[in-house]
C-alpha cells in the first residue's frame, strides 16, 4: 500500500496512471475490510499443532480460510478487470498486476494452511 500511495503522489506519474493506482488502493482497502473479520481466526492456526482432529478450533480456522479464499478469488477478478481497464496506463497497470500477485501469494499461503488442517 505504501508503494501505491507514494507512486500516486509522484508528480511525474501521468493522471491516467494515478486514476488506476487510486482505484487499486480502493480495491485493496475493500479487500482488507472484508478480510479483517477472518484474520484473527486464521492466526489461531498456530495453536492447532497440539490438538486433535476433532478440535472445534480446527473447524473455525477451516471456515475462516475457506471464506477468505472466496473473498480473494472474487476480489482478484475485480483487480484483473481493473488491469484490463488500465491497459493504456503502463505505471497503473503494473501496480494493479502487483496487487494481483499479492493476492495470488496470499491465496497460496492460505491453501497451504488449509492443507495442514
């Protein structure tokens, strides 16, 4: 986010790119808001190493990971659409694509957590 905000503030970045970057920031803020409720639940995964398969905590973490993946998949689609809209703005489209990579990386991490559950 810091990189996006700093890039949008640079005077040498064309207005079309700034519009794309600001749209990306708004999308990421929305994603962050949507995921906030699941963040705490997912961090409880570290407490599962010494519990059995029937532990209710395991089910809660699974639920949070699955819901988070649904949100990330949906938001990824929105960012890809934004990337397509920003195709004529090279700096903006590059920043949108970086955000998509962050989502892909996050989804990969969540999938590895889900596999351990």
